[in-house]
C-alpha cells in the first residue's frame, strides 16, 4: 500500500480537525517548502523521522543494457533519504 498525498490530507483532516480544504492547503504548502529547500541544495532534517540529503553525482561512464553501447551519464544532483535511529528501530520492531 502506498501513502498518497490524498491519504496524508485525510489524516490531517481526521487528526487535527481542519476542514478538507484547509488540510489540503497545509499538505500542499508543506510539500512546497520541502521541494524549495531541496531545490536550493539544502538538506532537510525531520527529527525522529530522518534526513533528506542533496548529493552531487559526478559525470560517469554508463552502458545501455539493451544495446551494450557505451555512453556518458551527465553530472546531476540526487536526493538521498537517511532514516533516523528512532524510525529505524521502529521499522525493525525494536524498543
């Protein structure tokens, strides 16, 4: 099962008591703040959850697996998520 934006909105609606429209705006605004932070290349830390880290990947050699043709992959930035110790223990059912 995948957690969707709509399910998050429903969770805010049910647990916080905001209207559906207000809940949707809260979720949209939060996600927009997260996106803007990562676009600027800044890391995002959510205590007890984890850290989103923007990493620079250098250009490198690659290969098309279908044609076996060598190619050059461009340099790029990627987002990596590292779970917090608290969340890692909960995922692994450790107290």
